[in-house]
């Protein structure tokens, strides 16, 4: 039986391995869009006990999670003025809100500037933005496909400084079933010449 100290968290079974792979050891500040029963916020707290954890939800009843030490803001994830009003400098932003393509896109545009360098932007349950009744939207309106497309294009713009060094950002985009992980930051790349030494001889038959 569920007790008052248990919080339901409904996630796809691959998420924990994905998070294990990408989460750093220390995190100061996390924002999750989509609080519902609070299970996910509690998971973050158990994993990063010293982090400040923020939740956003359109449902005012989620405010009750403040009694457990979370900072909850009630509003629409599509409302950039509302999102601008919450804290800054997050190490992780996870979108597990309404899952419609346009909601994911609007939140990403508003919140990306609030993510610290090296931080992770996570989009959960991507399949929802592609499922039948929204599939048409996912092609017509901006959503996770467009976010990935725009970032990948930005990452591969052929711009170099006078020394031939290109600074590419974001640093990483990882696509998994149901979940996308984007690491903010940049990687410096340049064209280099490598001399390969043969390690074996080709013998004619
Ligand atoms: C899948 S549940 C979140 C589950 C939670 N992250 C967990 O794992 O425990 C989705 C939540 O997003 C909220 N939501 C739906 N549309 C929203 C919107 N436009 N803005 C903000 N929150 C929204 C819903 O009220 C619901 O609580």
C-alpha cells in the first residue's frame, strides 16, 4: 500500500541508465517541467540531496510539494514570460510536461539561456510528441525534431577563426528511445593532418 512518504514516478525503463551515463557527480540546481505527484522531484532529491530543486506545472495542486522542500511555480510551459520569472543558472532542465511538440519547443527556447555551461537539457517521453494524433503536428509545428535539427545545424556551421579553430556548440546531442539529452557547452575542433604507420604487410597470393 502506498504511504504518505512514497511518491509515484512513472518513467520508461531505459531512463535511469541514460541518466547514469550523462549526469555529473555534482549538481547545484535542477528544474523539472511536470511535477504531477512529485515522484520525479523526490528522485532528483535522493540523487542530489544538496541541490536546489525547482518544479513547474500548470496544475495548482502541485504547489503542495513545497512542503517537502521543493520550489514550485504554477504556470504554462508555453508562457515565456512565466518561465523567464523563475530562477536562473540550472545545471539540469528536464521537460516532462505536456509533451506536445509546440510545448517542448516553447519551453526549450525560453529555458535554454537559463542552463549553465556544461548543463543538460533533457526532453522526456519524446514518443508522445510523435504519436498518432499529434504526428501531424510534429511535422507541421516546431517540436523536438526541429530542436535537434536546429542544434545539429548550428553545431556543424563551417565557421573557423584565423587559426583554423572552430568552436562548436552545443557540445553534445544524444538521441535515445523516448529521451533526448543535450549538453550545453562548446567543443573546439580543427582540421589536423595525421600520418598513419602501416602495422601489417599486404601479402600477394
Ligand atoms: C507526465 S506528468 C509529470 C510526471 C513527473 N515528472 C514524474 O515523473 O513524477 C506531466 C505533468 O505536466 C503537467 N503539464 C501538462 N501541460 C502543461 C503545461 N502546458 N505547462 C506546465 N505543465 C503542464 C501536468 O499537469 C502533469 O502534472
